[in-house]
C-alpha cells in the first residue's frame, strides 16, 4: 500500500515537471529560424535631396530575414547631426545651409539628434525586389510611408538599396521656407523651399 502511494506521488511529480518543461518556449529553435543582420554604419549611407542634396549617416540598424531569406523586419536609427550638403562649393553658403537644416526651424537636431525607421511589412514584387511599408519617426512622431527597394543576402553580407523615398516635411510640421507655411516669418519672404524630401538609402549589413 505504502509503495503504491509513493509510486503515485512519483508519477504526479514527473507529470508536473514534464508539463513545466513542455510549456517553456524553445528559444533556440526560434532564434535559428531567422537570420539577423546588423547594419554596417561605415559602409551605409542615405542620400537626401530637397532643392539641394547631400548625405546622412546611420547610427545603427537591424534587418531580420526568415529561413527562406525573405525580409520580415527592419529598423534603422539615423544620425541627424551628420546631415551634410555636397552640391554647394562655396563653404560659407554650404555651412549656412547645414546650420539651417540642423536648426530648430528644420530638424532641430540639438533636441532630436536621431530619427528612426521601423518596418511594418515587406511585399514581394519580384525576386529580390519588395514594397516596404513602415514608420518614419522624426521628432518622436511616426508617419507611415511606403517605398520600393531590393534586398539581397550574399554569404554573411546583406545589401539593401531603396528606390527614391518621397517624404513631405509638412507632415512633421516643418514649415520653414514652405509656400504652405501658415505663419511665415519676415525673413522667409521670397524664400521658398520645396516641401518634398527625396531619400535613397544604400545599406550593407552583416549576419549576427
């Protein structure tokens, strides 16, 4: 009788621990199903065009591909302090434009030194070409846009090149120099800058 009780207790304990073990997520399996790529900041850049044009750098970023090498998630952090102009030869005028872009009138980089992109979806167009939808986050305000790009994994490297991304600065309340500025300053009289910001990104990343 006593052995039967001990046997029942043993069975109950074994069943309990079997339940606990089975309930735990298998993180090793989950991790190996996806491939994580870390952005190479030294070999990645963004071109911008807003009447004049120039470059910006990334601070960090991650791209995740599934086991079939289809992109499922991407996020990037952009260094807004790095914004430079490359088409003006006059150093004084070039510096003035860069200061305006970093000023409170435009990107206010002192208070918001970074902006971000967070993907929502990747819709395959053909082979390595995708329609990407996600939030562009400036001043802590995320606004959803879509654009097209190619994503190609080769060995331990990944290459992500976008087609032209078209943003409207008015969406984030950047009205300085805009023909649509509801509260123009006297200094803006006769000074009009397009509301359209064109971007294209060229990204290289390495498998984690």
